[in-house]
């Protein structure tokens, strides 16, 4: 099982059929995963609603929301929702916030002129509200006039507020104002170490790392399954994830020479796939999780691949 300083969780697929939603969460709990994370991607399901359903439908598993775009909710009302969940399910909630994907946020008219300023003001206000503070803010984006949560609404266990970010400047903001940082997949050890250099936390700081995962007694089958989930790695938005890798330039060059994402993933060497995922036999997957822990990850979150996410859960649990 994972050590106290490094937990292993699982991601709930954003497009999982509704009939499988709670069975997936309950199975993850039965198999011994420490936490389950839900995503809020534009056009899919809302993060707070998903977290509520999972918390109410399970008994032990910790639930993370990764992530709520700061441009989509007033921080006072977001703090109310978070506090309610944390009060009803004490000690079982983590909340990730972030810029959101620029093209999504622009499409709904919510991309700010200064994303870093908004993130700083937002995380600062939400954390203070959750701790019972009376917040007066006259910032560029967050303007609160002596707002506070009523004592009866405050949670007994204040949830961590983590920032889901990737650029150097955003990572530095996370280190200053958040309780932790969420690193989207692929989060190879080299990327984790580079990110921590930008975060430079001044207090205890969690690092949650998402990674595509596939575990199989046949290592080639595991690599093949994981490969199919890497078609977007060569896109510009993910360049920061591969820059620190020894083959980063080669990967970018390969993507530029391929006419399609399918061709790109087909031509990607197995060694690259292994470095960009948690894939292989149970022993190989455990070794990869150990490498992530040694790089500074406190929470590894595995994203299952394949047509049957429920079945994939059992395979991933072999790495615990």
C-alpha cells in the first residue's frame, strides 16, 4: 500500500456513463485507493456536483475536485459550497482551482486580462473565508466588502485549496498562496522536480500528480493501452510537461513531422510512453510510483485507460 507521505488515488473519467458513476467510486474505495478525483471540464459534469455524489455514495475515500476554474465562480459563493461539503464530510475533501483551459474560458467570456492576478486574489480569499476570516478585498478581480462565513457554516476540518497550474509564474503563485499544487498529466519525475523549483514553497505544500496509468502482467499490453491516451502530448499547451525530459525536443520534432495524432502515438517509442505514464507490470508500476514520490509527489492520481474503466480499476489496484 502507499506510504503515509505518498498516497495513490484514481481519476474518475469525465465521460463515464452515469450508470457507472457511483459503482466506479465505490469500487475504487473497495480496492483501497486513498482518494478519487473528479474533473470539471467544459461541457462535461460539474465538479462540485460530482464530489457531492461521490462523498454521499461512499464511506471512506477522500475526494478531490480538480479543478474549479477561478473565472467561473465568485470566490465567496465558491467558499460557501466548499465549506458545506467539508462540513458534511469532514476530512474527506480537497479542492483544486486554476486558470482553466484558455480556449474554454474565452468561449464563455471568462478569461481575465491577468490570470495570475485573479488566481492570487481568488485563492487568498477562499482560503481565508474557509478559516472563518472576514475578508475585505479591493483587488483587481476579487472585491469583497467584509464578507465572512457564519460560524455555523464553517467546517471542523478545513480542506486544502490547491492550484492546478503548469507555467513557471503560475507555479510560483501556487507556492506562495495555495496549500498544494496539482500537476496535470503527464507528470514525469523530471517535470515534478522542475515544477518544485518554481513553486519554492515556504510552508508544507502538497504535490498532486496526475498520470495516465495501465497495469498488466504483460508489459507490452500495458504500454499499448497507455499509448492510446497520449495523442495530445505534442500540443503546445503541454510543452512545459516535456521540456525537462531528455527526449523533449525529439518528441516535439516527431509531432511536427506527423500528419495526425494517431501517427504520432504509433511512432512514439515504448521508452517514451513508459516515461510519460505509469504503465507496465505491477512491479514496474510500483517502481514508477516510488520514483514519483522521490521526486516530491505526495499524491499520485492514476487515470485509467481502455473501454472499461471499471475493469481497469482492478488492474491499477495491483500497483498499490
